[in-house]
């Protein structure tokens, strides 16, 4: 009653706060870089582009902000949100704390697809690296799905099929790289696998952002169904949840989100596994709250990690996957220890 | 208010787990389901709960095929407590019970004060209201089982289905739980391991053996020395108290008796 409405109020204000923080982070991300550009210029540039405000901005600054940094920051945010959401969904449905978006073989398939295009020259120049990665990840996901259906139902079968699929596709990637790639190519692929936002432009935004938003809406729509899986599949079924439909829809959406993100930026680790756990420590396991906040925190985390990857070593961009793990792992360790004290 | 199975069979893959079960649950009764390990009790319970669709025959709620009734409507009529459902999630007792409102909630009818009151009532019914804010992981086995029952009560069902609800509980909690269930204003179907519990609490008992329902009737009719020897492979004397209740006294070490069951299995 009073307790409930205050909880709802708290929930809405927490989400609003995170949303504001994300907007701030995007502005900062657009201003920080090799040439620092004042936040005011960033704001003016956005105003000019969004509602033709006609503010006076240096065209070179405006170009850097709009064409390079802002698009990159928005993709980072979409990607962080999508990976965190996939993590939440897979951990809830598979009842496994170690489930992450790459569990279903998607990143392994993406890397195989990418090297097939980049090194073997598959598609004869018709396919880009991203499209190759996307096709690879979809194929790997299809393989894992078929395998898990053959292996019988149950969450264990899906996890084992995912491991088998990931190993197989990783082996194919390694095979192609060692057999055909030059040292230079191998390094490039390695860099791409660890996550790379540098080539990102607005067309990528129009792919990543809608995908993340659609994913968020679909997941939120099923927040109560995800809650109902607390005590497992059978219990969810006895609470009136159409288990099979929810499985197909939500795992499908998670896989699609992950495949799209991986094909744009490579496989950035850690976000999808750890952000859901970290957010759970603070807001509990009910998905009405967990989903939007995980999405927002995931977005914030990746925008921040991208900024760091650009500034931490002057003149050099680190793979963002390195930053997410370097910062994320100790931060998560802190939360883990702190969480145990709280309990 | 009827729950009925007609010639129901259920397969796991190609293996027949239960076959030819016809059963009608009468309103208001406490129906016990007994049978040796692997006799199909759990499968029968989940068909009865509408979680598994029968491979053959029909499962009916109020004379209508469960498939047509729909999952959400089924969940509003039938509450099901599985054997030992556990979770790694950090949730409170109240949150666990609130899950029972799932079949009533949607985007158009979100969580309301009514739901809150129903959850509170369910917690009080199982006497867990003072522990409502405890974390699930801190509960004992008996407390967890009572929370599960409260969760199904929050579904406001007409039928409460329990699959071996007293497993792993000490004797005090076993009796307390069954006594609690008996006093609830719902029709109960419970798979029970302890035959004396079945004798004490059930209005009727259904006995399963190797996937078939072989007998159904009052405890006096079902719990006979003959049945216990044929189905469970144990020797036992049945005693009756002044109120006509039966009580089973098992015997061990009588040669030939336990051998019967072994032969049948082989």
C-alpha cells in the first residue's frame, strides 16, 4: 500500500536518475578525446542537428562531435544496454548465474564469419566484415538451437549445446587464422574480437539503437513472466506462463540483439555477464526494475569504458573489451564482497 | 468445480510413463495419491496441474479440455506445489508469495492494493506473515514449503495440488503441514509417500503402480495388507482405531514377502 507506492516512486526516480546520468555521459563522451571540445559546443552541435537551432559552432568541432564521437557514444550505449539486457534474460531463463549473451555461441560464430570474410575472402567483396559476422553469429545460434533441441529440453541442454557450439566455431576461427592469415591480419582480427568502436558512424546507430530499444520493450513486456521463472520452468508454467513461447521469443530477441551488436563492434566481454549481477545487488531480482536499470547501467558502463579506452594511453586506442574487464572485474569484486557484508 | 482425467496416458519420449488413468477429483475432498517410486505419481500430478498435456486421453477442468481453458485461466483455478522448487535468486518471502498473483496481472491490470491484501492473507494462512521480509535462502525446509503453499494460495485456486509436500521435513513439520493443508478451503490432491499420513489426512486415496491407477477409494478400502504386499512389496498389519481410522504397522524380515516385489520388477 504505502510501501508499494513509495517503492514504485523510488523505482521511477532511480530510472530517471540513471537516464539523466546516461545523457550526461553521452555529452561528456562527445567532448572528451584527443582534441577536447567544450560541452557547450557539443550541446550547440546537437541542437543544430536535431532542431536546426542555427547556433554558431566551429564546423570542424561540429564535425568531430557529430560524425565521430556522438555516433560512437550512442552505439556504445546501445550495445551496453543490449548486452546487459541479454544477460539478464538468459540468466533468468536458464537459471544459471554464469549465463551471458555469448553463451549461445554468438560471438564465436561472429568471429568465424568475420574471418571468413576478411581472410578467406568469402562473398567476393560483396560482404562486409559486419555482415559476415552477423551471418556467422546467426548460423552459430541456429546450430546451438538445433543441438539443444536434439539434446532434449531443459536448461542444461541449452548451456551444454552453447558450449559445444562456441568451442566448434572458435576452433574454426583459429584454424582459418593460423592457416591463412598474415601476422598483420591476425593482429587486426584479434583487435576486432576484443571490441572496436572506432569505425562506427551514424548508419550503425540506426541499426544498434532501434535494436536495443525493441529488445528493451520486448523484455519489459515479459518482466512478470521472467519473475515467474524464479522457481524454475515448471513453476512458471503452473503460474500460467506460456513457457515455450517465452523461451523462443526472449532467447530469440537476446540472440538477435547480441548478433547485431557483435557484428557492429565485435564481442565486448564482461558487460552482459556482470552488469546484471551488479544491478541485482542493488535493486533485487524483480525484472520490472532489473531490466530497465540493467539496460541503463550497461549503457553507462560501456560509454564510460569507451571514453577511457580513448584517453587512457595518449595517441592510442585500447580495445574496449580490455577496459571493460580491467575496470569491471575489480569493481565487481568490490560489489561481491560488499554484498556479502550486506547480507 | 471438477477436475477430471479420462483415459489419460503420458509419454516421456517413447517411454510410456502413465497410461489409462481415469480419475475424478470431487469438490472439497482431500485426495491422496500413493504408489512406489517410479509409479508415475509426479507425472500424473503435472498432467493434473495442466503443466504437461496428456499424450492420450483428456484432462478436463469443469468438463472443458484444459488446452481450451488456457494457461492463465488454469493458473487461476489450480495451484501446484512441486517437489522441492528452489532458487538462487535473492528474494524475500513476500516477493516469492507475490509470484502467485502472476496469472492475474497484466499491463492493463498492474499490481494493486487488492493483490497486496491477497498476498498478506496467504502469508497469514500459512503463518509466515511475521517472516514476510526474510530472505528465501534463510528459511528452513518446512518454512520454504509453507511459502510455496502461500504462493499457490495467492493464486486463489479451487484446487491445490501438492507433490510430496512433506519430503525432507521433520515429523513435526510433516504433520503440521498436512494439517494446515487440510484446513484450507480448497480441494486438495497430494502425492504422499507416508501411507500413515495418507490414512490420517485423506478422504480418498488413489493408488498407482507402474504407471497405472490400480485402485481408488477410502483409506480403509485401499490400505489393505493385500494391496501393500502386491504394490509396495511390504508386509504390514492394518489396525483400526475407535474412529475407524487405519494405522499401518510394518513388519520386516519375514521371508518370502519382500521377494515378491523383486520378482515383479525383474
